[in-house]
């Protein structure tokens, strides 16, 4: 992109991740019109919102064509798996997000296992089943703990960690007999249970170019102490004390580089984010899963720390231009905490009025990213499960946590729930860090400070 170019950008999606994209893209001196479809009540204050659903591919394609959008940034996985990026690229438009062939890394866990096996990537042992009885027999032979996964997309909820055999049997019943996740569970994986520290490692990929981003850690369980059911994510933080620079580069070499090489060998031109969910086990790092898009809530902790021009990075990846050797990051820590509605994740209370948003002003130290919100009768109300992500930034985890939870304390809606322990272990690590290695976070890369 020439320095004088202005680029009109469409962000597809309506969650807190997409709000973080919008906030990051707004900072670029080269941003032209910034549009989000379908957006939400908070994004409406930062970009033009158009009422087109994220999975309404014909309408999105028509909009991009009509408005001559220079870059489309796809947030959720479903439109990528359905081929939105392919349809836009066929018409000559730049898209940040892989085509359907690359998105299959997330769209099919069995396919991801095949790629990892071919690439020699360490991962949990797994067996795939398409019928209930053989799966049940295998489960009873191998016992628990195990992880039971729907092969397809299930909004981040098709994974059940079963510590007891009865839990695993119930999961199989939900998948195969009750059809809780529909066709997403036509194939079910029974996977080895891995123990250790979980880390999210995201890399911007363009062909065989890889630009690794700072590591993050998210919290999938609904309740403090990693109790309760799996959710789409209740919070995140970055950087990750469990990952120093040596381990960071080891994970790139073990998991990311071989996978990128293997998908390129298969003729897949991947232009987007490759998200590696890693478990740092006592036997070394292993991949839990791959995603084909930025994580939510990890994005809400990563992008507020990014000092590189987000638009430049995404456009370079989308067009196959040269990516920088590294990104620049803000010093310190970011902690993002999700505020969810009553009943989440089993259900979601809607229409509850959110108060206190006017008390939490966006600053250099605090961001409020909207997810399931909409405007109604002059108020902002809830419209789904994960309602807001409140992200605090600070020179330390303690400072970032304090700012995030102070922000949460100012906001209220009936039945609101959140975890109180997001990044608490990172803060505790920090208090005794003199004896340990520093977490990897990108300091000094690309001449940038965090």
C-alpha cells in the first residue's frame, strides 16, 4: 500500500473480537471508511454498521462489490468454512481469512489431525467415530479421563473434558443420540487427555510467510478455579508467564512452521491467522487444536497491546505482500474479562438493560469491547451470552487486573456473571518472578517496545 492510499475496510462479525478489530484498525493513518457487518451497539460508535449477518455470504459479497471495499477482515470461523473468502477472491477482492480449504483446519478436527500427523506435529492421540456403539466400546476399553470432541463447528462448545467414564458416556449420548450439536457431531473424536498449562499462539500467515504474535492464555471454564462447563471463553491475558522466549520459538518450530509447510504442500494458499491451541505438558508442547481465525477472547487482550499498524499487517497478508519480521508490542500486560448474561453458557438472558457504560471511558489503560449488545429505546441491552469484554492494561499483571475489574465494577446488568480469577496465576507468578525466566512478549522485535 502506498503511503497516500486510503483503504475502505469491512469487518465481518458482531462480537467483542470484531470490536477489537475495529478499534485497532481505526488507529491506522491509512484507514478510509470502516464498516462492520452486522456489528453491535458498541461497534456502532466506532464504525459504520450495516445489517448483514456474518453468514449471509451472498449479501456480503454483493456489499463488497457495490461499495468496492479494499479489504474484508473476517472474524468468525463459520463464514470462512462456508467459503466467503473464496467468493470474494474470485471477484478480485482482498480478504484477510483463509479459503474453505484452509478453514477446514478448524471446520474438521479430524482433518486437522490428519494434517498434524503428516507434518509430524505433536498432538494428543485420538480416534474418530461416526457411530455411537463403536465409540462407546472404544471409550469403555480406554477409560477416563478423555476429551470428547464434535468434529465440526459448535460455537466453541463442542468439546467436553470428561474426568469420569460416566461423563464421557453422557457426552457421547449428547453428540450421537440427542444430536445436541447437529451435523457438527456426525463425526466425534475421543482424544487423549493432556495435562499442563494451556497457551494460545496466533500467527499471521500468508502463503509460507509467518508473523507470530505475542502469546495469550484464555479461560474456557465458566467458573473460578476452572470449574463448571466449557464456554466460548471467559477471559484472557497476554503475555504468558509460562512461555519464555526459548519455549516460544520451540513451539513455532514444533507446531506452526511444520503445519504451514504441510498446508502449502497440499496446495492451500492460506491468508489469515493460524491459531494453535497448545498444552505445555511434562513431555513437551502438544497441539490441542487449530483455529483459522483470531481467538475470542484472546484478541481483546492482544490487539490493545499491538503497536504495529494492524491495517498494514492484515492487508499485507491478504495480498501476499512481504510481512515484517516481527510485530511491535506495548510493554506490560493486558487482562480481558468477559461479562456474561444470566444462564450462560446453557442459555442466555436477553433484553437486560446495561448501566454504567458511560462511567467507563475508553483510555490508554482500559477498553470495553461489546459483544452481545444492541440498542433499544435509548438504552444498551444484552442480546446473548457473552455481553462485554473489559480489558485493562498496565505495567504489571496486578495493575492490568485491577483496572479490568474496576471497569467491571462500574458496569451492571441483571444476572451478570464473570470470573474473578482471570490472570490471577499470572499475577502470582509475577510476584515471585525474580527466580524465573521472563515471559515472551515480543520486546525489542521490529524495533518496537511493548
